C-alpha cells in the first residue's frame, strides 16, 4: 500500500531507534531529563524565542496555548477550516471556553481581514477578540505556507489592535522549506509558537511550544492540568531531535506532492486547492465520483488517501513514500477521480 492518508504514518528508522535507545533520561517533572532539556534549548534557539516546552501532542500544544493566551468567552480569529476548529473534537470550547471567528480564505487572511473580524474589548454585547491564530502550513487548505512577508503585516495589525498572536506551526518545518525562510523568521513576533515532530519526519510522538520564559512558565501549569506532564520523555525527545536534524529532506516531499497536484489538476471535475508543501487537497464536482468512491477505487489499486469531506480528498507525502511511489499514486488517483 502507498499510504498517503497522512504524514503521521511515518515510522522511526534504525538510526532514530538507536538514538532513542541511547538517550540519557530523567524525571522531566523535576526538570531532570537531559534529552528533553536539550531539545527545549535547541528549539528555543531555532525558533528565536526565550524558552520552549515539550508536549505529547500538537492538539495539547494548541489547547495549552489557548489557555495561556485567552480567557473563557474570548474570540479568536482563524483562517477557514483551521485545525483547532475542525480536528480537536471541540477541545477549544471545552478547555479554553473560546469561540472562533473565521477570516480570509484558502488558509490565509490579511491585516484588513483581521481588522474586519476583530471585535473590540470592553463592549457591552460583543465578544472580545483577544487572539489571532495562524496555521502554518495550513492543513485543510492544502498545506498552504505563509511567508514571513504575509505574516508580518497581520502581526503588526494584531499588535495595533492589542491582540495576542499564536502560530500553530505543527508543520512549520514544511513552511520553512516551502518558503526558503529560517523557522526563526516565521516564528518571529508570535507570543507562542507550536511545532510538531510526529508528522513527516518519522518521530513517534511529540510537539513543543516556544515563547517568552514567562508564558512558558504558565504553559507548564496547563500542561500538567491537561495530563500532559511526562516523566522519562527523553526517549521521545531524542527521536524529535533526530527528526529535526533531517528536516531538510522535506523538499523531497514537496516535490512529490507537486507531482500529485500536477497530475490531478487536468482531470475533468477535479480542482486542486492551492498547495505549497506536502499536502494536496482536491475537490470533486457533482458530475463525477464522490470522495468515498475515490478513496475506495484508489485503495483497490494500492493507494490510501483520506476523504476529508463528502467531495474532498486529501493526499499527503512524507518520509515513507518515494518519488516513484508518488508518480504511480498520481496515476491511480487521476484514474479514480475521473468520471
Ligand atoms: C497534526 C496537527 C496538529 C496536532 O495534532 P496531534 O495529532 O494532536 O499531534 C495541530 N495542528 C495542525 C495544523 C496539525 O496538522
């Protein structure tokens, strides 16, 4: 099976397993896991923030960030189909008690969009907008990568409006490769930035938040509150460090995704969403097969993809699929999506 359902299906290789086996560990809740500490320091440096905090999942990173940066009842501005809204089983409402306002389209919004979506604080009726959240890359929009030039004016507007800023950078590594920008530049100006290791680079688990020492101290409390404080997590942190060292290879995934997109785009009835990185999302018009049919037809030919909506399919490239796998998969998906 050529598995393009998600980049989370990647597996640790022998080198990563060796790094995990050799990792020095300790009790991370006493701050005594050398591998976690080293990863956190590396990340703070890499992302250009004062401090970083290990978390077991990206969903928890998003939830902790919302708790740190908002109060219950607050309004958070996001792009359409953001992960926090669609993929976290209502966690943001349950854990932080926030509501979302959607701005922009296709994974992005502008400073003007942000201004239009923002409600004032201290109003008798309106919910106070206190946070802007950027997802980079944006998953459901199709792996859309925000450039630093797109982020900067939005964050300047946020500052002017008195909003905090959060980056869900589960795939910030992909955004850095796609835009040719260092991660620190894409992470600049946010109060908190999340990154994940469990996507296309083979690590079994792990995410992190980076920000000021003060915000990370507050995040530490909510990590414990949400049940995410771990003990000898260094075994996982070692896998994360190993993954990080190999992130340059993500450009191969992007090239493979471009192959998929270029093969699918000309198929009648298919429209491929804008894509910059390792995710290809395509919509199927009413005249042709629906997403479930495409998934089923592709599976019968040895290609696994996900139905994202009744007429929307997602394919994701990663460490576990080669260029020739993706060329073959592109032909299968094109045939499955036709008529
Ligand atoms: C995968 C992902 C997350 C976190 O997911 P987990 O499965 O909880 O690690 C968060 N945001 C985005 C955009 C993602 O794609």
